[in-house]
C-alpha cells in the first residue's frame, strides 16, 4: 500500500473463514494500520471481548449488503475533508 499511498483495512476479521484472525490467530505485528472491519454479525463490544488483543484498533462495520434490504442502518458517521478517494484514504491513515 505504500507504493500507491493506500490504506489497508483487514475485512471481516470476526469471521471464522478467510479472515486474518481465523487464518493466523492474530494481527501481524507488521500491520501498521489503525482500523479493522467487522461484519454485521457481531457488535464492536462483542468483538473486543472475543478478541481482546485487538483493542488498539478502531473498528469499522459494514453491512456487506448484496441487496437494498440488507443495508445496515447508520450508527456512526465519518467526516471526510472532501468527497474523494484521497480524502477517505487519508482519514483511514490518520488516527482519528
């Protein structure tokens, strides 16, 4: 991600398959990101209780909706400095 000035956010880290936690059992110490993404099947509180070694990361949650009826209601809002990819990436790279 450094070469393209991006931000890496491991997705669905609470899931029992295909997640970094289910495959490795931990977040690698080389990961210098500030965010993890969880699925809609767990709350942030439940996630931190189930995976206490992740409490240094901020959590984002997406519905992973495949149809309009599955979209989660907004619980939080992110404020970006502009409506652009660069602004979103910079927000996730900063410790907000």
